[in-house]
């Protein structure tokens, strides 16, 4: 289960509308509570470096990711996944998405943006012990009113 | 120097987010890392011993491919980041619509 703060959920969907007809992309920040519960408390927008085919491809500059990761670390947050949009295409992973996914154990959230309007948003968990056996599994996604950025002490 | 471990590889590195190693260059730093955590090796390198194409290694904010690759010298206060690439997109093939290009 991926539980995402409602504000973050709205933001990543809006991002897809803003970049339409191009794909948007970004990073999901938060924490993993346990194997079955992953929380997103913040998102970081990233630029799509695939200027040659931005309507159906995306790529995040590793240097931008390092900056995002550093800022997240200072806030006690981890990278729990990534998001991108599929302009006029289903909110399902494509063969390209699987081939280019390398963050095993992370969530990949995809929003279908139809004629500029965000429609379905789905999450897929990248499973597998190594590259040769990686696969996506549908992951339930729940937008929640407010999620605390840090874990509440017991 | 400090090596930052990305989320998916921490399970092979004692669940640590960063690891301190002593090294004179990037190659030595990565060797020290994989000597301590041998399970990391197959995730970073091909069977031929080359860094996997999707594994980016940055010394501070610079891609080592544009420096001196694994021979790039390092200093004690440097940080090395291992960053698997993040890419994809809705191409013509799709798991649900099965469209052809």
C-alpha cells in the first residue's frame, strides 16, 4: 500500500496537467513504515531531460536527483518512489517503463492525462531481487488528508 | 570519504544510507565498499567487471564519466553518490492496450 498525502497527490497530478502534452516526472519522498506500508509526505518536481521525445519519454538528470536526495536527507526523508505522466495514454506501465526502471523496491506512480486533464493515477511496485527478474506489481494507492513528515514517537 | 547508498541497494549494505571508506580514487572507494558488502557487487557491475550502464556514479556533483572515471582521485571530505537512472515513458507498447508501434 502506498499512502500519499492528499496535497502531494494533487500536486503530482497538477504537474502532469501543466506539462501536457509532455510527460512530467518527479520524486516521491517519505518513509517506509514496513514492507506493506509506504508513506509519501512530500514530492519534488524534476525536469524531463528527454527533449527529443518529451511526449512519450522521460528522464531525470542524476545530478538533479542528487540535489533532491541531499535536501530530503536533511529533512529526514527517503526516496520511496517516482512519478510521471502518460499524456493521452493509459495509467499503466509500459515496456519502456519496465526496461528503464532500476529502483527495485520503489513505487512508480503514473497518471493518465487526457487532453490536459489528469484522470486515473495508479501505483506500481518494482519487485525482484535483481535486474533479470524485475517486474511491476499493482500497488494499492490511497490519498490521505494529512501525513506527518516524521514518525510519531511511540 | 562517504558513499551514499540509494534506497534499493541498502538491503545489500547492512541497511545503511551511507558508508565511510578510505580510498585514493573512485575505483578504490567502490572496491572497499564491495569488499565489505559483497552482495552489492552484482548490482553495480556486469559479469565483465564494468559498471552497469544504468548505474551513475557522481563524485560530489560531477559524473565520474566526465572526470577520469574510476581513476578519478578523491579527498577525505568528498562524497560519492550511486544513482541508478530514472527514466521511462508511454511508448507505443503498453501492458494493457498491446498497441503496436
